[in-house]
């Protein structure tokens, strides 16, 4: 198959379905390092969640100026450089003097934010925010290959993506479908000739091909070429294409959704000729 000829990319046919079942069977075998039974593959995005709750466990903290452009700073030095660029020297000196006179710990962002609000009133409205990285669910795939393909397509839209194995063990509907795919209970059915006639056509197709060849060899039913309306071409396996004969000869379109009644009539008439 070509690089994009896969169910991973939404291409469904017998070949891509067979490849999908092969990959799915490996992942559901229990021999893969997923640390869970009946794995599904969740694509997750790393996001940064901020809170003002200093009591919560957090991975980072920053001073935020909650006005204008909502600037934020990791340290006293970084924040002071912003104030120097934004205020005249007299205002900056008032601020640094306040820090020194009150022995404010410049490594404590809460104390720095309080000092900013005291000196500059509500001009900056400084506060300290505490952040944690969390993984949020984006979507779920049946195979890891499909999950990684999604990441390749969409990684530019997210901060950081990963594939995480989750279990479908208690998702009975999904588990039953996956089990059915792996054990062969759920099969691919070629719908090229229409769902209404699929089963009937496969049951009689071999005989129909032979019968139509007989019809063609004698120039049509009762010697009337007008009846020579259909040509059936066998493809790989049990796949057949049904053409309106005139259009087939002219290299034009094959028929789809052949009516059930038409197929039955073709079969009955063909049997009469062969007999």
C-alpha cells in the first residue's frame, strides 16, 4: 500500500481493513507494553493551568500584572526591568527604597507582588499565580499508529501532544466491537454494488459470470443482442464489477446499486440460456 493508503488516513477497502485487523490484533494480544488490558489510544495535550491558590501543589509560580497587556514575570529582576522601562527614575527609586527599607525577600514573589501594589497602588494590580502542567484528552484512536498520525497532522495546533494507553475493559460496547474485529465476527463487506444486493450477488456471482459468457458467445438471449445488457468483470477475490454492457464496451461507467429485482431477473434468464 502507498503511504496514505491505510485506514489510518480514512481509506477503507479490503486491503486497508486487513492491514488494520493485523495491527489491531497485535495491540490487543496482551504482549504489548501498554500496562492495561484492551487498550485504546488517547491523544492528550499538555496544558498549563493557573490558580491563585498558594496552598495547592504547584510546579511553577509567576508574578502577573493583571492590567494592560497582562505581563508576567518569573523573578524580581525580570519584573524590576519592566518597571524601570515603564516608570520614571523617581518612581523606580521609591519602589526599590521600599524593598530595602522593609527587608523584603526578593525571592518571595508574594512579598514582591504586595510591595508593587503598595507603591504603585492599582497601576499594575500585581498578583502571584501558581501553575501546574496537566494532560487534557483530545481524542481516542483504536490503534497507536492512528494516534501518532493525528499528532503528525495537528501538532502545530497544540502545546505538546502524547499518546496514552487507556483501557476499554469496562467499556462493554467498545470492547465487544474490538473483540469482534479481532476474532473475525465483524468482517469487511464490499459495498461496491450496493447493500441491497450484496449477499445475493456473491451467492450467485460465479454462476452469473459463466452464464453471461455463454450469452455473449451466442450473441444474446434468443439471438437478440439487445439482451446483452450486462458485463460482469471479476476483480481480486470475490469482488465483482457490474457494467451496463454498452457503456463497458465504450469504456465508460460501471453500474452501482444494481436493483435486487434486476439481478434476480438476470440470474433466472441466464440459467435458462445455460440449460
